[in-house]
C-alpha cells in the first residue's frame, strides 16, 4: 500500500497535480480566522510552500505579522513605518554610505534596531552575526523585491540562527553520524584525507546555506526552518557531499576537497530535493531528536 501511495504521489507531482492539491490545502488553512499557526507549520514541514504564498506564510510563522487576517495589513504598515524610521536614522547618523550594497544598509539598520555599533559575535561559537545577516539578506533579495519584507525576514532568520548556536555541536556530530550511515565510502575517504576537519559546517549552518545553494533551492529548505526544523540543515550538508561524491572521492587532500565543494552549480535543486527526502525519511519532526531514529 505504501509503495502504491508513493507511486501515486510521484505521478501526481510529475503531471503537476500535487502542487495544485497542496495549494488548495494551504488556501483552506488561510481561510480560517484566525490562522492556525501550528497547522501552517505542519504544512511547511510536509510540503513545499507555493511561491505565491511563501512570503505571507513565512511572515506569519516568524511572527512578523499576526495570525488574524484582518490585522495583517495594519501590522505590516507598522513594520513599514519602523523600517522607514531605521532607514532615516542610519542615513542621518551616517552609520553607512547610502550608495553601499543594499544588504549592508539593512545590516546597519538591524544594528541600530538591536542597539549595537558593530555586528556582535554569537556567544557560543564566536561566529560573526553580520556574516549570517548579510548572507541571508542577499538570498532574500533575490527572492523578494520588497526590501521591507527582506529586512524583517532576515532579522527573524538571523534570530533563529542565533538561538541555534547552542546546538551547533550536536548538529555537527549528527552530520558525521548520518554521513557514515548513508555513504560510508565518502565518510571513510574524508577521514583518510582529514577532510572532516576542514568542512565549512559552521559557515554552512550559520548562513543556512545562503551563498552555497541558489535562492530557489534554498526557499524549499527555509520552508522547513520557518516551520521549526533547523535540523534540516544537517541533511542538506549530508546530501551535498553525497551528490558530489564522485568529485569528493577524487580529492586527494583537504584543499582539493574544498575546491570540489564549491562546484555545486546545476546541482542545487537535486541537493535540496534529496535533503528533504532524507529528512522526511528520518521522521521530519521539528522538536524531537529524529537523528537517532534510523
């Protein structure tokens, strides 16, 4: 029965029906008053959010706007005014040159909003929070044209990464355990060439793979993060290495390994889709430790 269901789902997806069904399911959830945030999270964990609704769904899940549809426009107007005030302030205080890249201006607005003069380091890992903010902002700028949305979404996703720092060590351990289980040949090769020590896992996790995968592929992954499952990042790292396994196995040292890991072009969609499939195979739950289930 399970095989039949998987075949049916695969067939529907190929002919374009699955996306239509998911869109209808989401639209039903969005007709509720107020919206049920838990149901929206569950939708994000089970499906890819339709692009037409992703911005709105993310803003509700990240508490940028409320679950009450009648209040969303008003609250977003308040967010817009806050944005304008911050933009005026950074220009008036000459915190940044206004001809700088837009993400840098947004960064200084965020620093002003959080009463910081320089991007602080995350306490647990000493990783620069500014690197996280800028990387996420660049990707969101590719996804959305509205800079107000880009600012608030970047701010909230950066907060998620900040709160994830205490678990970063566990995520790295889970990565090694899962890679050894899913592709022992790749794992053993990395041990042999001392590649595990040089993998940029801290950067990958702290930037949520922004700058590594393209924006379209990342959106699918960030659906899960907004749904409360940042552990999806472990599965992305595993599938990145497995997808590039031929080049990884050819690497004779750590330097060559890092070079081949930068060659992900045209593989991003495959990596994202396979990572989600593997994550779902492990249980796809936001809170419980699913990494030990398989």
